C-alpha cells in the first residue's frame, strides 16, 4: 500500500478533515471533509494540499454571486429588498422607520454589504416573495430571516389576531382557512359582536339579506 500523509483534524481553507475514506479508482487518497457551510464532501488529498480545493464548492458560488452583484444584481428585486430593509432600519425620514429602526430593529453588520446579503439569503424563489423576520422583534440576520410570501408575512405581523381554541393557537387567517369561513366574518363575530371564541369558530353561518354572521 502506498504511503500517505495523515492530515486528520487539519484545515484547508473552509474544509476540516474528518477521516480518510476509500481511495478512488486510480489509487488517489481521499478524505471526508466538513465544510464551514455545513456540507460534507470527499476530496482527493493532493487537491487539498496543493490548495486547489478550499471548500465543498460554496466558495466558488459566492465568488460568482459577488461578480454578479457588480454586473447586474444592483438592478435586481433582491437589491431593492436590501435597500428597503436598510432604509427602514436606519433612515429616520423613511415612513417605515417608526416600526423598525425606532423599535431598535437593526441589520446584521455583515449585511451592510449587499454582496454578503445575497450570498447568505440567495435569490428570491419567486418575485412574490419578500424578506421576513422569523422573530418579529429580532434583527435582520441570517438565522432570523427567510424569503416568504405575502400571505406568510401577514401571519407574522405584530398586529396579527391570534386565537387559541382546543389548545391550538393559530392566526385568524389560518382558522378562516381551516373552517372555510371568511376572515371578515370571524373578525366581526369576535370584535363587533363580542362572541366567545368557541361560538365564533363553531356556529354555522347564518345568511340574512345577503350577509352572513
């Protein structure tokens, strides 16, 4: 068996070496590596030692994204989203500042550069998606943000009407979808007519002069 250099536990770029795996068909030594991005990959020893391989492939993707930023992404929906996010948090003259910056909502310093923002968030799945904070009181940062539809956004607003029934807490919109009752009807039952939650959700619709309650 050919000799090989043991590089277990060493690091090469973004790759941490875990352990040796079976050689390839040509007898090249291969290692299982853990990338900083979370992926695992097997890499030939000589490409690690030579510096040719520094990641699972994520580094190359990031370089391409940064290049795209310089050549077109500044006219993209993602760039507009990033600009609006920064304005809401830091421009006191922005109409949304009172709901974001004034409340102490900040943008992660890493995301003050659009190139880092697009690297972490990636492109929108569709034009109808916007950026959403999972914790509505938290900052704009990787662990607290995702691309969400307008419908998903509406369920996470501070003024969302949450209703608990049978030990299940859901938004008024979600109960409306489950029960097949328009959300305006449920809202009126609870807020205008002051019905109990149980009655508002369970009582069948009554139609009077083209209107329901």
